[in-house]
C-alpha cells in the first residue's frame, strides 16, 4: 500500500543530521526524496565516527534511509540547470546551508520559486536569519550548551571509557542522541505536511524557516516558561546571583552547586518518579499522579505523611522526612531483584520498567511487537537493523523503502526521469557537472 505522501517529490539539499532526519521521515510517509550531494558527498558520509567504508559511516546510513542520491556540481552552470529541472517537477525543497551560500549555488528561495511558484521551501539554520547570531554557525553541541540543556542536566563527572576520564568538572554533552538535530528534523516534517495541506486548499507554496536554536528552546518549554506572579527560585538566582558569581571567578561546578540549592524539587513525588538499584539491576518507577503514588507506597510497605491533608511541605521536618524516606526506599528496593519488583508494581497497576542499553532494543520483544525494528540489506554495511517508521496507519501505512544511497547512486536514473537523453546524461557525467 502507498504511503500518505505518495506522489510528493522532495529535493533535499541538506546534510549532517537535522535536515536529513526530516528526509527519512518524509520518505517513510511515501514521499520520493532525492538527496542532492556535492561531488565530495554529504560530509557525514565519512564523518561522525564508526566508518563502514571511505564513503559510508554509521550515522550517515542511519539518517539517510529511504532516499535516492544524485551528485551534482552546483558551482557549474550545468549543475544548476539540472537543479532547476528537478525543482520544476518537485513539491518540496529542504536546505540547511548558510544564507550567503544559497544564491551562489542557485538554491535560494527566490531562484527556485521562479522555477516553481508553488514550491514549498523549508530552510533550517543554526540561529534563524535575524538577530546578532544570525550569521554564526551552530551545531547540536553548541545549542545544548547555549540554551541550557547541558547546564540543566548538570552531569559534570566527565566521560569515562577504557579507564580514561575526560571533560571532568564541566557539563557533559548529552551523547545518547543529538536531540536538537532530531527535534529540528521532526519540526521540518510537521511544517512540510502543514504547508502541503495549505497548498492543497489555496494553491500557494511558501517558505518555511526553522532553526536549531528555536527547537532547542521549544523542547525545554517546561523549564523556560516563567510566571510573573510566581517566579521560580532558579530564575531569581540567574537574574540576581549568577552575574556576581561569574564575576567572582567561580567554576561551573561551584556555581552549579548553588544553582541546585535554589532549585525546588517535587519531594512529594521524588521517590515515586526516579530510578533505583535493585538487588541485581536498575529499574525506573514512574508515578506522576497521587493515586499511583499511593499504590506504589503500598507496594513498598511505607507510610508517607505527605498524603495527609494537613501536610506542610515548607517545614524543616517535612524536608528531612522526604530525604530520610528517599534513603529508606532505596534500601527497601535494593533487597529484591528487578524482575520481582516489576512484577509487584505491575500487579498493582504501578508503572515500572528496567533500565536497559539502547542496543538491547534491537532484540527486545516490545520493539518487535510494534514493528519498530526493521532489517535491510545494505551494499556496503551488509545486514542493517534499526528503527523503522514511527507510526502505524490503517489505510496508508508508512514504509521504509530502501537503505541509504551511495553517493550519486541514482544520478543517471534521476536525470533520465527528468527528461535527459542518454547522450545528455553522458555529457553531464563527462563534464563533471553530474557524478554517478
């Protein structure tokens, strides 16, 4: 069955992670995504660690599934001419280059809108096109640092591997995933689908802009939101104390200790929403409502005075009770193995789960039950297993149609679809304007 975006053609001038992620998701939804690469290829082909070959890396393969690749020299008149022909038959263009580069390559909005007036043009930048940071480069790491993600996480003991520790004493980059890049990729897909719907109703295309910076802020909504009538202690700290402490030359660790003293923790639920070491493994306990917390307390065999109507959380006694109870529960949970605790909690309707490594998800029964792990045969990497489409549809299900492409793997094929003759294709390849 065809996906919901069958018949939609996307021309991707994106590289690294944020833009390419959106291409994978659009491809899963049925769009024909054509990745336009320079003669040297997407820089992430041989970057990002874990290279499979000179032109393939683990990260590139994972964020370019489902696309076709055409390699063009956009510094040449012939290469830009090919782009115009591709765009004339396309619906969506995605770019993530510097503003000054786009006109030179002939892939800026004004140029492509002249070719296809109803084109939907989505542009990812680091900081947006306005403001003092507009022309600055930016990556996921910089956004995590600038927007408070790294500081908010507060992990400062460094990275540890092979008996070596680096980055000690300063906040750590969240390595599990480039979260800002991925959030930006998701927002591009949302924007593309909304813009396609708008075009369906009005016949008008448009330019849609988003940035790593905007998405880094958006995913921190709960922390970034402040109330005039109830300012948070940490906001007051940042506005009043932080400048003085920085001027005094305190280290990040010293400042962070004070910041966390000001940070209010929800001790009414702290023991019910956290991880625990059991007798053998670590589990998580996730109770965000009072009924669930009461059930968890029953499972643990504890009495929690914070459920009492006359409980006052502001007293020193209440604060100490919360701390003491937390240590007591840690000791209780450490007395039984993980499987037994999960059985106890689940039988009572309490959310709990083991803490696993992401690699364990490849063979996890739940991953396979919901169809999240797919297997494809890659010409270089061999058998590739990884995450598949995000959602299930009753009428037009998404599908992972192909592995990541080799650089220029589909150049001749795409040129032929665009009306070039065999002779013209051969000439473009011989001139270097196109590469196969």
